[in-house]
C-alpha cells in the first residue's frame, strides 16, 4: 500500500482488525496481546501490539532524541509493538486530517500509521493528532502464517475499537477486546478440538 492511500481491495480479512491472543498462547511474547493489524495480504501480515507498555514513557524517549515535549504528551507509555525491529518507532493515530505527512499509511478511514520523526515532533509539540499511540517494534508474519495460527486457535479477531486502541490504560485492553466478542475468558480454549 502506498503512503496516504486508502486500503485496496486486495487486503486480507485481518486488515484493520484487532487480533486477540487466546488464553494459553504458547509464545510468551504474545500472551494476552491485542494487536491492531496494519497490513494483511497474501504476502504476510503486520500489526502493532497496543496493550504491552514498556518501562519507557514518551517524554523519556523524546529526551533521548533531543526533542522538546509539552507536558500533555509527557506521561504516555511507549508500547512494545512486537518483536521485529524493536529499535524502530511506529505511531498509530486517528486519521482526522486528510493532509497526512509522507510516511503515513492510512489503514482504515479512522486510523493511520506513521513512521516519521516529523510526526513525533508534531505530537511532542502538541500539534499532532488528538489520539495516538507510540510503539517500538512490530509483529510480523510470513505468507499464510497468521492464518495457520488462527486455525490452530492461537488468535481470534474483531472489528477495531478506538477506545481500546488509544486508551492510555493498557491493563484491561485484552479483556475489553474479548468482551467485544461476547467471549468470557474462562470459556475459551487455545487447544484445537477433534470431532
């Protein structure tokens, strides 16, 4: 997908959805994860974990980059976006402006992802989008990999929810995402059944 473009019809069924780890997820990096899926196609999938804060806040990261930060942007946690490219920053934000900077991918009509220092400076200075989340790293899957993990009951998915994605309090995002599906955690199993 090109920067600033709407998603094309060739995108897969997970594009723009929330991917939710099932209880008992065998990979501890993804246990109780909620992932906003930024891309999904025959070539693979990419998303950002939105509920695993690092021991790093936005201001501390901006200080390391020597970017001035207004107090309103200071206390937000930086998320562990996934185990791939953990030294690279990704910003999920509401897509309230049609005038996106270069390096922005419009994922859904409401949510975009930007990969530029310019967006960090806008947010730090109070001129960025009203709702945003900063993550380091991303979750990635090769062709057919995420489909296989879903078939093995590793994940379930639902429509995106801006309140879950952008809420500063990450502690209950996993349960809230499951609640969107009407799923009670105690009734879910990650093991495949046999007929």
